[in-house]
């Protein structure tokens, strides 16, 4: 088992080095997206012509369990942002990986299904498990800043958070 330090944008070469059981550390940018955000991403794909508010080429999607976020003036600060069960996104993730510009890493808890695994193999992406429970505080410590938040109409937990990381492990 190896240890890898990945920086976004993540390349195909970065992904092909990884093996089950490796430890990875991620720095750069990522988006959090759970159920409703995935539905919205796929709806945008089906409408055609509309783009996501962020570019996911070489990107990371974090299946976050809903952040505890504080707004201070015009700035957001994440207090806690643990992983949520990834299987809930299984109906949407294969299409997101295939059509939204090269997602390379999905982070969550509990694993993903066969269709997502096949899409990850085909498009050179990987899945990483992040610690649940107290992991929310651990994840928040890795968030250097909130770049932006999109789709707040879905609620804070379901919004798409665009984050800059110092390092996110596992």
C-alpha cells in the first residue's frame, strides 16, 4: 500500500497509480455535492447548454454530510463537514463522471455501486473513503477557505460548496 499526495487538477496518471488500500492526501479545490446537488447537475446535463458553476475537469467531488457553516459578513467558514453515504448518489454519479468534464476523485463513506465503479474505470477516476463521525471536524480543519457556495436554494446541507483545501486525507 502506498501513500500519494494529489493536487487538483488531478491527472489520469495520478489515478492510474492508485490501488485499493492506498492512503491519499488531496490539496487544491473540491466541490461538495450530495443528493440534491447531484440531481441538479444531471438536470443541467439533460437540459443542454447550461453549465455547472464550477469546472470539474481533474476535479474532486466530496459527498459531504451537510456542513456546519457560519457566515461572517460575506465570508463562509466551515466548522464541520463530514462525509455522507455515497451509495445515495449511485444513480447519478456515473453520468456525472462521464459527462461533466473529467471528475477524477469522489470522496465519501460506504463505497459506490457497480455502475459507478465501471464509470470510474472507463474514465480514470477513483473513490476514496473518508473517516465518518469525528471526521467532520477533521475535514473542516483541511478547508483553507470557502471559495463560493452555489445552489443555496437547496439548503445549506444540499448546496454545492466550492472549497480550497490544505490537505484532505484517506
